[in-house]
C-alpha cells in the first residue's frame, strides 16, 4: 500500500508540471492585457509600464514561467494583481467554502442517487424504474443556473424560507451556514445524483444477473438479503470510485452554481481571476485544484483496494 | 399613584430613548455589482471601490448633489491671485482610525505619496502640483506648476483621501490595500475577496452622530437578478446599478424604493480614425458616413426599449447635472432620409461596417437595436461582441471600426473629455487629433473662471460635433434600489452612496 502511494506521488509531479505549463500557456494565449485590464479607466502610460515591469510581463515566456516555478518551489504562490492579497490567503479563504459545498452536495447526491439506482434495478421494467429514469434524465439536463434562479425566486423571494445567496462560515453560525448552502448544494447534487443513479442501476443489474446471486436465491436467501448483501456489495465497488472522482471534480469549483448563489468559493475565484486577467491567482488556484484532484484519484485507488479484498494482496 | 404614572412615563421615555440608541446598533447591507479592487485610494481604479471609500476615507473636500465643492477635512480653501497657490484650512478635530490625529503634516504625506508612489494611479491627476507645504498643523499649501482648474475636483475624489501616514510601508505598497486606515465615518474591519467588505462605525469621527449604522457590509453580487432577489428577500438593504430590465419589477414591489439619478458618465459610440491598419480601411473614415450612422439612431427608442426609461439620451460630453452642460448642443433626433442623403453625397448607397462592444446583456441589446436602425439607412453593421478585457486590448491596438464604450464620469468637465479627445489622450483609442481642440482643452485646464471655461468647452464641442470623433448614446444612470425602511438616502449624480443621515425605520 505504501509503495502504491509513493509511486502515485512520484507520478503526480510531472502531471502537476504539465498542468501548470498548460495553464500558463493558455493564459498567455488569451486576448487582453492584464495591465490594461488592471488599469481600467485610469490609463497612465508611465504606471502601466511600471506595472508591466513589476510583474515581469515583458519578459520572454520561459523566463516568466521559470520565475513562477522558482517562487512556488519556495512555497510562495504570489499575490493577486488586483487586490494585493497573497494567493495562499485567498485559497485559505475559499477552500473551506468549496469543501463544505462539495461535501453537502455529495451527501445529497449519494442519499438520493444510490437508493434510486437500486430501486430502479430491482424494479426493472416497472413504472418505478421509468420514474427513476425520467428523474435522472431531468437531473442531468436541467441547467444548474436556471434551477438556481428559480429556487431563489420561489424559496427565498416568495416564501422567504432560506437566504437567497451568500455564505456564512459554520464557525459563525452552524445552522445558518447549512441553510445558506442548502439550495446551492441541492442544485449541484441534481446532476451528480442522476449520474450515480444511472451507474448504480447498471452495476446492480449486472450483479443481479450474476451466478452468485442466482446461487444465493436458489439457497433460499430472502430477496432483501440478496439485494443488499450479495448484489449491492459487489455493485458498489465502481460506485465508490465514481463518488471519489466526482468529489474531486466538485472541488474544482462549481462555476455556475457559485456565480448564481454568490458563493465565494473556488469556481467564483477562478472565473473572476480569468476575467480580470489576474494571472497569479489563476495559476495558484489551478495548481491547488490539480493537487486536490490527484489526491482524490489516489484516494479512489486506495478505497478500491479497501472495498475489494481480492486486490489487497495482488 | 399619579406619581407612579409619571415615573412610568419617564421610564417609557427612557426605554424609547434606549431603543433609539439601539437604532445605532444596526447593520446596513449594500449589494455591489462587482468586487472592488485594491482598497488603497492612491492605487484604486474602479467606480465600485469609490463607493466603499466614500464611507471609509474622508477627503479634503467633497462635492454636493449640484456638483459644488463642500468642506470635509478642509474647512475652507482659497486661491492666490495668480491661481498658482491653493491654501487649505484643515479641521483640527479629525482623527485616523488608528487613533492618530489628522493634521497638515499628514495631508502633506498623503499628497506626496499620491505623487511619488511608483504604481500610483493618481500621478497624472496631481501632476500640476509642484510642492506641498504644511506651515502649521491646520494649514496646507499647494504650490502649482501652472494654474489647474481641475485640481479641486481631483481632491474631492481619491487623490484627496487621507490615510494614516503610519500605515505607509515603503517596502510593500500592498499593505495599505489589505488594511486601509483612513479617517472616514466607518473603519475597516475585514475583507473576504469576492464575498464581503465589512466596516464598523468609527466613534471618534467628528460627525459621528449623523451616522446611524454600527456596521456596514458591502456584498459584491454580480448577477443583477440575484442581487435584486436578495434585496426582495431581505438579504440586502440597498443595491446599486439595477439592471434596466428590472426597473418595472423594482417599481412594482411595495417593499422597495427605486431611486435612480442621472450620472456624470456616458455611453458613447466612437470611431477608429487613425489607429493602425483598420483605420485606413474603415468605412467610417468619411465624416458624412459617421454622421449618417448617428442620424440613423433613435436614442429615445433605446431608452424606452433597453433602458427602462432611465437612459437619458445624450448629445454632449457633459450631463445635464453639470454646469458645463450647454444648451447649444441638443440631442439630434432620428432622420433616416437625411442619413441616406449623406451617404449619397459621399457616393455610397450601402456601407458595411463592424460594431464592437462589451459582451453584456444591456449593451448587446443596444448593439442589436443599432444594427436594425442603421440598416434602414443603408448601413449594414456586423456585430462583434467581445469579452471586456479583450475589448480593451482591441481598442488600444486599433482592431476595430466602430465601438460602444462607457465612461463612469467625473464631476470636473476635463475628466469627461480630455483623455478622449486630446491627441495624446490616454483613452483616445480612435486616435482622433485636432490641434485646435488640444489648444482649447489645455486652455480650459488652466482657466478657473466657470463662465470663461464654459465658453472654451463650447468651442471644443462645436469642433467635435463637426469632426464626429464619436457620438453619445445616453448618460449613464445610477439606479439605486432600497428597502422601504431605509430612510434619508438621496442618490448623488456621482453615483456614490453618502450615508450621512441615512437610517433604518422600524
């Protein structure tokens, strides 16, 4: 196990370098001049030149990239061009928000998606399965931003039940924090729940058709036991991996949902930084997301081994 | 028994008084359209950051709703005979948020920082100042290189904001932005980027009794629908820049008050006359084609259809609120026949051009209307919506034929015209250049007398109308919306939120 982790960490390093290079190049390809964007309405040529010089924007690309890598290697992600706040501080502010949103969204998705998938598989060919399929299809195809705005209109404006947007840290007011993130996490969870439902359903169908299930049934095991102990346990293996990977994706930030509900998480930070051409922030955050994604991948592998004893000694 | 009753009344009165002071312990939540940039008045660049500064940082002088200068940190000011020395008498009872006293030496340190900080965005604004002196604690003397009619307006904005000199860090100019220490009615508490800026009442403020909130929270919510929804749901007490689409909704809600005001800025359509290769092939190179385009546009229709009735049509750089607004330049009406005649005179029947603009809902709708209206006059516009940062770069590089852009406006007329119309103007992306205009604009800069100055600007506008560097669409409104219980708020033409006397009713 330790060797697997070590190997994964080693493989991660070139991946991170590649990611950072691609992000760096992509930003430079983007039209627009960060200094011009920074200056906005105040365009004093002398100041613009000073800023270009200060942020080394006139240096050749490899030099700029090298300087950034050197800085990161020393543990310094730089400062936001726009507000002078260190990128590490920004990440420290946004990571808990995105984590909380992701955990809540995943919680709802698992709570709804997996049972729905099981039921759909067990009741194959009935109205129940059709209903579950329709629900899943709607979950996948309803755009998040639309659902978000409708929820705000109905739940917050009409019924005045939940706050319309924003974020409150749980340390400040736990229940208010949960209430503020309730709508956005539900909105986020719809697509994931649908995805989980479809995968659970097909994995369950496969498992229910397997020889060991037939054997179990022939032995007279109760249908409930067959589904939960024999079929589900085997079907869950790919689902666990899927949940971990989807969680990694959630960490990258739910751009549209965060925008609609004005949640100050990763997605909003990255989008605003791209629009402002705030290079240091984009690079720092993407690097952080990439690390998060790699960690989740590693976790998926480890979990897979844990839930599948056959692989433990391989 | 009667005595007891009287005591009861007294007690009741005391309770009422107590609840009145409790009114101070309230919070005002303001929804902003964008997240402000660096909170350092010498380096800040955006309109939205000025809204925050208005409560955070006092200035030497302020402007009132009629654009007249009024005292703030300076009690009075006077010009020397030759208009080259400006002397301020300062308040003696003002303090910075760190407890240190505000005096002339502090003011001098601030102006010098604005003049010398390498990334100061105020440098050009205060370029006319030769030296600053503080002969005693309440006298501040500015000696100028040449007379500067724009200087008072400059000092009524960010260049006149005063920071505690103790907070200056020569090594790290970013430290001020992270923890700004000013002398305004509210002091800085906390900022979470993209989420909130929190200010708290500054009890030592010389006018503290006129400020009724214990806490101010500015919440950037870029989506206009969500911003309005928050206000309607009670998550905000007021918001700025309502989307014109939502005007009817805001007016129709009994819990809200709609408070729009004509601003000082404008939305203009300007042409690439001399910037790079595209200027040479630009179909709008001929002034008659430019005039024809203007004549094909119905500004009132844009106001009604896209603007919700708050996009006051514009025909000159200075808005009606400005004393420099001239009756000589009425807004031209639509005249398709005349537009066609002009094209014919230029030897053309149809013109094909490209209109570039920032990719947002309002401007896109305007561009589409312009396309339809221009087509009736024989001008076929293709539309090129461009993301804002890219648009700025395209404008500077000259990669456009005709472009729509906005300007948030300045109280002094110079701010609305100089950088757009002078040959080397920093925002003159069409590279319009007329030596006569330059001469007049520079002359207006050193002419303090309002009547003489107005005459100069009228001459400039006359030439600009002939040359058609651009034409104006409408004056940028500042549509505020408040919840019904917010009392005492008057919108200012400069779009700032001044909270003196504003309170929450029960």
